C-alpha cells in the first residue's frame, strides 16, 4: 500500500485487501475489549479473588492520587506560563526580532471558519475578534466555510458577514461545501478541505505566495481569539525548528457563555480547559485539538484533512506523524482561545448535548486503530517511537473510559461479592477507610480546579448577581458525577460503538447564546 493511501483510511471498510481489513477491524475492536475486559475483570475477580481486588483497588487509588498531584503541578506551571505569555505584546516582539531566513511580514494567516447552522451572533463574534487582533489585517485571509446542507439560513448569515466584514481583511472568501459528495463523511473535515482547495485554486496559486509562508488556523465557528493570538503564533512559528513540520496548539478555554451555562456544563467545560492546559506542559505527547494551526505546505503535501472521519482535528496530527515518518510535532502556544460551553434552550437538552459532545470527542478513539495500522505499514518510524505513541494513545482512551468507574463505583465490589470469609477479615474492615483517606487527599486537585476556574472567568455580566462567584466554587462538588456521566460513560459508549462496527456520524454541537442584557 502506498504512503498516501493508508493515511487516508476512514475505517476498516475502506481497505480492499481482505487481510489488511481483518487486521484493521481487529484493531478497532481492541480498545473496547480492553475497557470492558477491565470492568468485567474487576467484577469477576471481586467474587473469586476479593483479597487481590482489594489490594488492587488500594494500589489504584494511590496511583490516582499520585497522578492527580503530578497533573496538578503541570496545571500550575501551565497556568503560570499562559498568564506570562498573555502579558506580552507579541507584535512588538516580532518587530524587534532579529533578521531571520523568513521575515514575519512575509507570513500570511489563512483562517478557515467551518460553519453549519450557527446564528449570526456566534459568527459575528468570531469575526469581530479577528478584526480586533493586534496584527496587520493585510496579512489575514478569512474563509467562511458554509455547508450546502445547512440551507438558505446559513447562506444568509454568510452573506451578512460578507457585507459587514468583507472589506476589513486582506481577503474574505465564502465557500459552500456541496452536499452528498461520494466517499465523504459530512462534517467539519470535508468542509474545511473543500474550503482550502477552493482558496488554493482561486487565490493562493494565482497570488504567488509561497505555501511555506502561509499558516492555516482552523477555528470552530464559536472561537474568539485574544488580541495577541496571531502575533504569538507567528513568533512561535518563526522560532520553531523545522517549522513547516509543526502544528501549533493554543489552549481552548470554554468561556464565551460560561456565566449562562448550567453548573454541570461549566464543570465539564472547565475540566476540559484544565486538561489541555496540562497537556501544554507535556509537549512530547501533545496532539492537535479543535482550534489549531499548521503550515499550508504540509497540508497540501498530505492532500488536506481527512474527509472520512469524525475527529479530523486530532486525526490531522496522526496523519502528519505517519506521512512524515514521525518527523512532526505539536508546539504549545500557551495562549488561550475562547469557545462556548455547552448550552441549550432547556436544562435537559443541555444535558443531552454535553453527553453527545463528550461522546463525539470520545470517538477520537477511532484514531487508535488508525495509528496502530499506520505504524504496521510504515517501516521508516523507529520502533521505540511507535511504542511511545501507541502506549500513550491507548492508555489515554483506556483511562478515559474506566478510571472514574473503577474509583467511584467498583471500589466497593469486594465487600458485596467477596463472601463471608472476606467480609470478616481485617482488610474488609479497613478497605473503605483507606480508600476514603486516599480520595480525600486527591481532592486537592478539585480545590485547585475551583481556584483556577475563578481566575479564568470573564467579567461577571450585570444580570448575574455577585453570589454567582460562590456558585462557581460550590459547583466543583459535582466533579465525581460529571467525570462518570460526562466522562467515562460517553467514552465507553464510543469505544463500544467502534468495537461493534457502529460507526458514528459527525454531530455539530449547537451554539446557543443568551441575551446579554
């Protein structure tokens, strides 16, 4: 199989060779088997080997405590670095930069904004933040990428945006991704690929701008950037070794409507922010997520994003890693971009949407078989590199679907299934006390999250009372529930669907904004 063929696989059905299809299908089954095998194994062993499971639970709780402390240190450092980066005038830094092989004035930013049925309020907020950026607007090429299947309302929104902002940037394009293209999965990846191809054909190839001088930022349509985003991105790009073979990842902060979202949605949103902030400190395992940037040259060489899978934002990193024989990396920006927390018209619809969004993110597990199969195909990547990425990727999704269940739901099983002999033992008596002490110590992570969550909050709207800050603290008591209901369960469902071959379609999270007054 040629290099360009296996990096474009969507799922096992795309393979024509029967042997390769069976191997890929087995790899799709693997994450679900590991997750369900772990959970079923704990239940079974609690019955037949309760003493072993009791010691396992204590050891696992200690591991969870140490992991919490370890990640807490990364959160503290990542937060400090982000605040430090936000205080800098990056455009001034660029102007003071010593002459390099590429001058910052030669760098152009192509911003692709895939949209579906979002309101003009959402679209306009994003465009307004681009206009407010502390960066020359004659270096910004904006593409509002609409979908034909979204109908006339989406086209009206795009036309209004064109009228309002069309002359404010170097170039402003509207593209319309056709519905029903054979072999495509309708979603963000196919839309942004269509948009990039149209801009390349109709402008970039005619302009003479070198591909290597163009940075492509793909933003979710609700993404609001800070004023120094482009300055920071350009600076890091120019300072990075082998800059063409890098992606650049900001910190997603779900703050746009945080004051209007229900408490459980806020906890889920801020927990996601903290996770990505920690990951900035672990750049050796950092991947791309949601809004990110990369070089136009590498995108064109790889034939753009995947048009066959849901998690195109993370897939593009794995695609790059395989295409360039692991000579590719993600560089942290330590700079935030703000997006929406989940909010719908009712509490129940918000609950469903939070779950669906987490399930869609959990569907990133589709990249596990993709990566493992790609490592099998690619003989140019070192074995140690393959082991590093394979283990970290698989362990991440296994932890996602099992850890919270193991800690908060299955830790008591030996007491219920262990039988009379176990229940009269000293270990049986001490197990609840030991686990309670360890979990109480682990709560320091929750306290840190509450504090950082308050610091990151945007200004309180006038319509919100001051005691709302107190609610922002109290809400973290929901954390044990949210990491099960909106963490383990959607993650486990995604892995189960992949295991059974019930492939997911792309689901666009609805963007709802409440009136400001």
